[in-house]
C-alpha cells in the first residue's frame, strides 16, 4: 500500500504522527509543572491508529472521539492553538475553556467531540452515519473506542443497529490492553475483540495498531465499503499507550503492568518504525526529519 501512496501523502501522515507526539509531550510537561488544570489522557504510542484511519477521510466525514482524543483531533485537522487554549481553560479555546481535554469538538471539520463517557460516542457516530444516509451523501462516520468500551452495552446496541440499517460507519477499537488498570484478558473471554463482528454480520479487520500503513490499508477498505452503501466495518487495532492512564498516575501504573512490558512495546514505536521505512524508500532523509521536528516544535511553542 505504501508504494501506491504519493510521497506528499506519506510525509503528511508522518508529520501528523510527530505533531501528535510532540503536542502530547508538551501537555504532559505543562500538566506536571502545575500549569494545566484538569485530567489529561495522553495518546503517546497510539499515533498510528488515528493517522492511519483518518488519512482515509475527507473534511466532511465525521469522527467521534474518546477521553483520549487529542490524537484523533489533530489527525482530523484540529487547530492546536484552540486545543491548547481549551486545556488552559481560556475563552479562546474550542469550548471557551469550559470543556477541557475530554470535550473538544469542531463541527466544521467533522469532529463531533471527544467524550468522557466510555463507549458513548458509538451511537453518536451511528447517528451521523444515519444522517448521511438519509441525506443521500457518501459521507462516512468513524467511532473510536478502547477495549473497555467494547464491553459496554452501547457497543452491542450501536453496532447491531448500524449493521441492520447498513449505515456508513466504521467502528475502530483501539485495544491498548488496559481499561484504566484492568488487563483485557481479565474482562474479555475471546482474544480478539474484532471477532465479535461476525455476531452482527459485518466484516472485521484485526491489525497491528503500531503500523500506520497496516491501519491505513484496513481503514481504506472499510471507507470504500461504507461509501458504496455496504454498511459498517469493525477494525481492531492492537496498540499500546506508553504513558499511564492519565498524566500524573506515576508509579501506580507499575502495579498493573510491568516495566519490561512497557519497554518491549516502546521498541515498536509507531513513529520510529514509520520513519525508518520512509528513509528506506528514499521518501525521507535525516535532514528532513530534523526540519520537520524544528517546524512542529515551533508551532507547539
């Protein structure tokens, strides 16, 4: 799939992943300094999922996000100045400083909102997809949720109805293995959440969520299917968050996952692995990497 995408598109995807990582790193720094109020759930480690999926979407397509939503918003084209202002509680923020990290929305670019309630965006994406179908457009909607959200009743209700009505919606499970501190095998009897798709008569993709091209390819097929009126798809992305459930969780996270496990996943960093592939294909050079880093650092400062 990489060879079929143009250089410009691949570089855009790489830059968005880097921007997400750098934005989240800065948010963590500011929060730990006591400058940013409220809870922050970082997307560091999961960048390939947001970018891989959303790179298939148009501006008028919809996304419904989660409590860990900064990555989705940036990938969809969210304004990082308005996002950061919202985190500061400023009136210049997306929600005039009253929503904070978990409620950012921008209807103008199809961002239906981050959502602090686990799994709650699933029917919202379904509603947007129903709207598109009734209006006769070829827009699609995407719902992002975690492995914890996949065990909420609304997951089953939302997917069942979307399947029944053949709605143009894509359900993306970002399986980072932990619902706060609960390991997925302790809550789900089957190893793959994606296998539930057969219960609703829809197709599934179970992909390496640390590989942006694997995610892009699965999402591409799901988006084409949705635009052609063939209904929803369930995509499970096996991914991992490199930070705690929230900023400031500290040593508590080592009571439910080991340092060794974290290090093994960090070796699979989605940005680094994509960077190596692009350099190997002569699409990226070390000099360009430095230029991209400088440019994005400047934007965030």
